């Protein structure tokens, strides 16, 4: 007898594994949902509802963890951890439809969250371009037209140098060029929209004629975003997640531009002054959800949105590592995910290396991110990152061959 513990990472893995056994075809739809075990966390649930949740999970052979005082009624609320496979969660959510205390709505939200978490393929619409995250990991090459960015400040401040570098990034494997005219490094001072426009618009106008790739504008200003989109950009990358200037969403909606919504707190000048969180991932997800809701309120379509947890923005080294470890949790929102770790301080702090020696550390974060389901990688060292992405994708897709 030979025993193996197999790795099934997605529906295609499960389908292939079940088919290899030679089961009846009619059995597949019942067996596949049993292949994946999930842990679902519910925050601050009424204690009476917690008791019902616990009993209903037990009734289907699953389980739930609640605070010990729930059974005595000594506390009003408790978080819950639910443990079960997808088949059990489907049954559980159906059972909640018959329960009081808002449990029907909780069941609906759990069903939506699980569906989002299992989603693999997306469509991202940005201007005249349509991208397919899930089928491919896209590389966003960084083009800073600034004198003070943390990694390459002043290197491409001249328009001609910036245009040449943008073309070189595409030749190296970039799928998107992200042009920024304002540094958002920790401690950076904000500059005017007009200064940003003077820096980036000449570059975007010429670059759009030289490359057949989407151009992104990295800005927190709707005035800059509008000027950039009219000049040829098709994506707006807002590190404030619409907190700084909600009218960015209006620009994205009007011009059908892609919109990247990043999580951050405070401003680049103040964001690293003792950032605190009670529940890091919950707060990031809640904040991104508010940004998404605001974008949709302004008529931005779902297929125009990408989310970014904001590595290095209002986070300590330990918090950045926790986000990296928990990236898959972001999938609950149902949108493609972008990550930007390139040469950042978290890598320097872990490896004790200066900016110019952080490539190996950056590659490690990129590979891990892709395994966790990230769809876009923002990077300086595009040639090397492109090779790492290609190799990682070859491995992750091997089980589907």
C-alpha cells in the first residue's frame, strides 16, 4: 500500500485528481466541493447568533469556535471561526436562510466571500485595453519622473531619459508602464498638480506613440489623472484609495480608465509615524471595501478596478510581513490584486541591505505573492522580475496540464 497526501490548490487540480480515480462522471459535482477545506472568520457577531452558528455547523459535521462566554450569555458579541469544506459551507448557508438575528444575511455574505475567494480569472478593462488577470500575471514597470523617489529619484527626471527608460522597460518584459510625477516615499512632501502635470504629460504623450502597452498614472490628484488620461494614460494608480481626492473616480468612470485602489493611512509625509492597527487584515479589507464602494458610487465598473494592500505605506516591517503572509485573504473582495514590494524597506530591514542590493529579496516576495494569487507585480527590475514571474507561473500551472 502506498499513501500520499496530495496537493489540490484549485478546482482544476480537484477535477484532475477525481478524474484520475475513475469515478462516475455524475459524482464529480458532488465530490469536488468536498476537496477544499476553509476557515472563515466572522467579526463581532451577536452571542445568540453565535450559539445558532455553532449548532448549525455541528449539525452538518463541521465546527465553529466562539468565545467561551457565549454559552453563558455573559458577553454580547463574539468573533467566530468556522471550519468546514465547501460542500458543508453550502449546506450551512442554506440552513441560515431559515434563521433569525440577521443570519440569512450573514449566510449570503459567506456565500459571496467563498465565491470571491475561489475566483481565479478576471477581466480588467482599462481604456482601449482589456487584460485577463488569472490567465497571466502582469508586470507594471515603474517610471518615476521625479527628483526624489526613494529608489531611482532623478535618474529619469529628464523627459527624454524617461521615455527611453519606458521603452526599455517594455523591451525587458513590462506589460504596463506606471508613470509618476510625485514621490510617495515615506516623508515625502506633496507637490502641486501643475508640477506633476509638467513632469508627466510630455512623457505620456510621446510614450503612448512609442509603445503598444497600457500607461498608468501614479497620482492622488484628479486634475493630474484627467490630464494624464487625456494625454494617453489608460490606468489611474491612486495610492490613497480615493481618500485624497474622490473625484479621481469620476475621471476613471468618464474615460473608462482602469483604477488601482491602494490601502494607506495618513499621507506619505506622516504615514510611517507609529502606524497602529487593532486587526491588520480586517482593517485593510474594510478600507479597500470602502474605496471600492466609493468608486462604484461614481459609476466606475467592477471590471475597471484592481486592489493593492499598500506594502510600505503606513505599515511597520512586521505589518508588511503579515500582509505578505496573508495576501490570499484579499481575494474575499473579488478583485484582481496588485503588489508593490520592489526594493522596499521591508526587504532592506529583513536582509540588512541598501536599496541597490534588494533584488533577490524582491524576487522572493514576488514569487510568494504569485503563489498566493496576486495578479499584478509593480517593479523596477523588470527583466529579472519577468523571468521570476514566468518561472513561477510555469510551476503553478503545471498541475493543470
